[in-house]
């Protein structure tokens, strides 16, 4: 299976308009999810992990109690690709209407 190609920064910014909860920072897509507690946060991670495994694309993420911090980039492409946006969309779907904490600074470096 051919791996996706790196998206230019302007394309990433355009696509982010359809993913307003995500930010483009340090050459990655970034979002923080907040849940009611650890079990809910961990359940989200388990469901997102199943999709990530299915598309062979795995997030950089951390979990502390009710918070899951996610950074997405396609390492072998050296930045953001269509795979990152597919995984971001699935994470949004799985999380439903969960609150988020994103500082909307956008940096391309």
C-alpha cells in the first residue's frame, strides 16, 4: 500500500477549517480532549486505537486522568498527510461533543 504524501502547509490550514477543534502546531495536528474521568478517557483511547490500527496510522498521545492530548503527523512523510486528517475525524466522531482545550496558535514549524 502506497503511503500518503506530505500536505503543504496551506493545504493543512485549509483542511483545518473543517476540523475547528484541531490546531496546526510544530508541523503536527494537535488537540486536547477532556472527559468526565479516567475510564471515559481510556475508553476513547481504546476506540480510537482500533481505528488507528485499521488504517496503520498511530497517534502520539498522552493521558492523564480525564485528559487526552493528541499530536498527529505521518512520520515517514515528515509531516501531516491525509491519514492524519482521517484519524482526527474519527477521533472527533468517537469523542462526540466532548469539551476541548486547544490554544488556537498556528505555527508551521
